[in-house]
């Protein structure tokens, strides 16, 4: 298997006294200033100019998906970049391969028998773990994936200060918590990640096809052994809220095991999940203290009143592929917030789908368009967004974060479908030319020659587009079960009024 992102060790003095003299830390990239780290995380290429926006419609459709790759520098990225940088290095301070105690620790960790003499208590502080929490779509995984690109995943050591030191160093490993919250699924994901990075074959060795898989205790011990032997710098476990789906008491064993990695081996853990993850850790206060020894950090939604919101949306509007630039009016920005509740992924989805609609059907990119897209293409999210708009803490607690995840996944599928359909339809001669669009109202939908029309059959989905709430309409028709996202307000329409200042008000 091909080794990925491997770099030969180059040792540098760090300027931090407790780091110098440790080859595992000195081989890491230089410590960046907060500004430099953030500039590496952000991804804002040159927006399209007038000539690019004048390309044929079918070409601009193919440019639209690139807008979803944008990474805007959110306010919290500066702090979180510094925290992750410290965690990676701090975890190595108790595992210096120059010190004999480190090799004694490895000897005990690799002992085949469970009766091996336990390692001595570390003389210095233990490693730490943190939790990154936030609702789906606010940028948790995007930030970590981008930040980790600053570090090679594997560093190959050959010699340090004139002495032979041939050893691979696994700097970071990011895996997803299995959907069912199972420990065996976690270990398999860990082995597969290690195999991909190092070219090993642990996944096949311990999970043979048609063979017998070792017991859970053996698997966990092997996972800890591998983490120690390859000097794993940090283990990132995404989708940690999946522990709520465990049908047994698996989450307790999971959390206890993570704590043992932090305490006895010194591998820092970064857990990432939706707010549902806090419910898991409340059940195990001791593990919560250990796994969040450096803090519990939450990625926030944009507040409409903060300056960062206006900066984000006006920046995003520069990436329009429509012929005429989109003006960042107060009404439009309020509509963006109303229909996204400040969740960056939903804002970008609305922006892309709105352009898609304008390119395929003509019309203006305005708050009326955003409302229509929110009701139809992003219909699965409406009940969740109503809860966020209400600010009802009780309703938020009752709402299942995992249900929001499912709704968001369903909405993403609709985004992909809409982009694909619009791209295919862009070549049809019946479409209105974008150069002729204008005015406040969009042309009415007409039935083209040879097109089928909706019937009165409840199972006929062709009339669904006319429904104010497609999810509720499906439930009324008996096509889907009761709307699990509604909290006694299924009939609430997505309406807002415009006050004298141009702001939009929700129901």
C-alpha cells in the first residue's frame, strides 16, 4: 500500500524549552504565528470577473460546485489553531525517545501478556484531550481537515544528533466514530487509517475475511500498542455523537478506553461532534474531565447582528457566476440568515442553489428566491430551522441532534440532484436566456410541449413543488410517517415580514 504524506525528518530548535531535545517535536513544522496558521486554513481564490461571468450558461453551471469549496476564516479559527498546535506538541513531552523511560513504557505496552508489570506513573503531567462541538454545518470538520494539512501525517526518522534513530512517526490520525457507536468499528477504522498512512496491513490481520476476529479487549490493547509504537501525535475522532446510537453500554467502554489512551500512553484525543456529544459525557463525568482537560470548545453559528456575519456574506456574494453582481442589500442578508440561521454550510447551499435557479430559469437573486429554495430544495431542514429561530432552549434540548444530521444529509442529496438536473437542462433551448432576466418577478412555470402534468393521485410527486411545506404534504398524503422534526408546529409556514429598516422577521 502506498505511503501517503511522508516526510523525512528535519530537526529544528523550537524556542520552547520543554520541546527542545525531543526529536518528535523538533521534526514537526515550525510553530506558526496565529495569523500565518489562519491564512493557511482559509481558502478564498480569486472570484470570477465580468469576462468569466459572461461565459455560456452550460459552462457556468460546471463552475458552481467550486463555490462550495470556499473556506472562510471564522472568528474562532485563530484560537483553535493555537490549541491544536499546543496539543500535538504537548502530547510528545512525556514520550521523548531520547529518554529511557519512553522505551520502558513501550516495553510494557507491547508485553503480550495481560499480566505484564504496569508502566510507572509518569513524573510529569499527562496528555490532554479536548472536545469540539457544534451543530452540523458550522465548520468543525472543515477546520480540522484544513489545519491538519499543515503537518505531514508521517515523519521518517533516520538519525538524531549523530545517533541512529530509524523510526516512523505517525503525527496525526483522523477517523470517524462508527455509525452504531461500536468499539470494534472504531478499532477497524483506526487500523484502516494506520494502514493507509504507513502501508501496513493491520486491518486484514485483525479483521480477516472469513476468519475469527479477536475479542474486544485484544483489539483495544492492539490499538493502544500501535498508537504507542508509532508515536501517534494526536487522534481525532469525528462524529463522536454517534455514541448516542450505541444499543448497549458501549459508550462507557469507549470513553474509558479513550481516557486510558490519554493517561497511560500519552496520546492526546480530539473529539468532534454535534451538541449531542455533551449528553454522552454528562453520563461519565470522570471521563468528561479527562477527555476535556484542556477545554470544551463550541463552534458557533453566525449571529445576524455581529460584524462577522456581514463580512462573511458580502465576501461570499463576490463568488457569483451570474452576469450581474449580486448586491448585498440588508433585505437579502437578512433573508440569508433567516433561512440558514447562521450555519455556514446552509448559507453556501442557498447561494449555490440560488444561482443554479437563476441560470436555468432566469429571474432575480433576491429574498423571494431564497424562500422558495429553502422550502423545496432544503425542505428537510425546515423544522430544525424553526427550532433555531424560536430560541426555545427546551425545544432545542428535545430536538434530536442526530435527526438534524439526517435532515442535513438529505438536504445535501437534494443539492446534488438540483445541480445535476439544472446542468443537464441548461442546454435545452426552451430555457430563458440569462441575458434577458431582470425585474423582481420570475417567469411563471409553463408546461412544455410533450411534458406530463400532475394527476390527482396522492402518490404523484410532480405536484409537490407547489406545496408550502413538502415534508408536511408528504405526511398528509401518507407517503411518509409522522414528521419527526416538527415540535407541534407542523403547519407553521416559512413566512417573514419586512420591517421599516428592511430586516426580515420570522413567524
